[in-house]
C-alpha cells in the first residue's frame, strides 16, 4: 500500500478511500512471522493495521501530483484521518472534473470547425493559370527539313533553318558536298596499281 498503490483515473475519490480502508482492515488477518515456529521472544507482529493519520497520508500519496499540490496549498499540516480529508479531496475532484470537461468541450468545438476527412480542399491558383489550374504545357512541334526531304535524307531530326547539309537555297554545303576523294584516303598511295600487278605476276610464276 505504501509503495505501489495508485488511485485509478476513473474511480471516484470516495470509492478509492473506502477501498483503502477495507485493505487496511485485512492487514490484521495476514499471517506473520510471529505465528510460525521460527519466531523468538523479541519478534514483533507484522500484521498491524495503519492508524488513521498514516492511512490518510498513504491515501493522499496515491492521488495525482496536482491533487496533492492543491491539498498542501490549503493545509499546513498532514491529514489526521481519511474521513476528515475526504471532504477536501471531493472538492478537489470537482475542480479537476470541471476543468477536464472544459477541455473536452474546447477540443470538440475545435474538431467541429476543422475540415472533415475526405472533404475537398480548394486548390491554390497556379503561377501561370488564371482559372486556378497550372499553366498549360506547350505543345511539341514536329521537326521538318524540306531540303533533306527532297534529297531523301533524315528530315524529321531537325528543321530547315537548322540544316547542316544544305543552305537556305537548297545547295549542299562544302562539308557535305560529297564523298572524300580517293586521293585523300590515307591507305591509297601512288603506284598502288603497279604494286598489285607485280604481286599478281609473282603468284603466277
């Protein structure tokens, strides 16, 4: 009772005091070491109930810390008995019950003004949309080159103005005028045909 007993949150203080008094009356019925064969002459009885002042202190200690602070604020001494303390604890209980009811009403009113789950919330206006929606995306334009189309080349990869093969008049540019000449190939050297003829004559021999 002095160590682990606590007042239940939903139990009235009158019922809690009555329960503590009942438990205190059962202490005298508990077995003790003096009733066994191990007892000696100086062994004291351990099943002695608490007196009124001690039981009142135990009951006060089982209450919430806010209850104890309010009781000690209005009383300069410890309680004398549970019956003299019960009236004050009932008044403290009424104060905290009213305070909890006010908090419950305030939270219920706040929950009533809050938007319910699943309710549609108006969207904010976008930066570019005047009707509240986002700005419309620009449509992609298909690329087309008329010069490459006429020449049978890849005409859908670029526009006519960006063409690197033909100028604005449709004339091939120098870089793409034609295939490189045979004389510019590094593997073609002068006198290549003579060397090939010599090699063929050697195989025939």
